[in-house]
C-alpha cells in the first residue's frame, strides 16, 4: 500500500470518535433536501403551497417556498434542485402517474399539467373558498366541514404527516398523498368513510 492511501486510511480511522464505554460514535449526519406541500394558501393566491424542505435527523429545519411551476420543474428533474440533484422524474419514481413526464415512442417528451395539485384544496374545504366569476363552476370540496377537514379526515391525513390542515407534508409522504388523491377509491373513503 502506498503512503497516500495509508495516510488517508489513518485520517478516516480517527474521524470516528470514541463514545461511552469505548464504543465508536458515528460522524454527525448531514441535512438532506426533499419537496413538500401544505394545504395552506400561498402568497400567490393558490390554495396550496409548495416547498423545498431541508431536513436534519428527521426534523424540518428550513423551508423555501416554490411556485407551482418551480416545484413541477424541479420534481420532474427538468430544473436543477438540491432535492433532486440527479435530475430524476420523481413523480415517475414514486408512481404519481398523473404528473410524470410522458415519453412517446418517437422519443418526444410530453409534460402534463399535473391536475392532482389542483385537487388538493378539496382535502381542506367543503366549497371552493375563493370568489369566482359568474358562470364559472369549480366543484365541491371533499371536506366534511366548511373550512377544515373533520376529525375523522384529519386522522386519515395524519398518515401523511398532516396533523393540522396547514402542516407540511414532505418527502415520501408527499408522494404517497399525491398518488392517493389520484385514486377514486381513496377519495371516496376520504369524503364519506366506508
């Protein structure tokens, strides 16, 4: 073994400090980034908010708001992102088919609108909460109470990390929520219970 390799092995062996009773303490973990959404209204009058989320040891330590378009571009791997450094289509990876980039046989890619993001307000509201022009129809929400989900519905949402209607849902839980909101059976259970 040459001296450079031996020296680097020595440095690595000293980077793990002895802990109690002589046991090694692993080096401190690094913060990671993921994407998140909240059912809280955003500053640009959308009925949900998108975020880049910084997580350390399982706790959210910082959030950075993203527009809907920034969120979609970064999650699809079409724009650089700390939460998607390899440029992967995370919607495809997590089975959110309504939002993934579609690849045609001739190699052309189609980027869908991702309507599931426009459905998220229905989790929180009974009626569409913003004023609409005469003749416009938006549809009804899925909440059992006018301005918030019922306690039963909040119990369902807690499976995604949402303990309150305006909490942040991030990482794998966010992708599970988007996938489930696209499932008519899940929506039916959320609306009426089984």
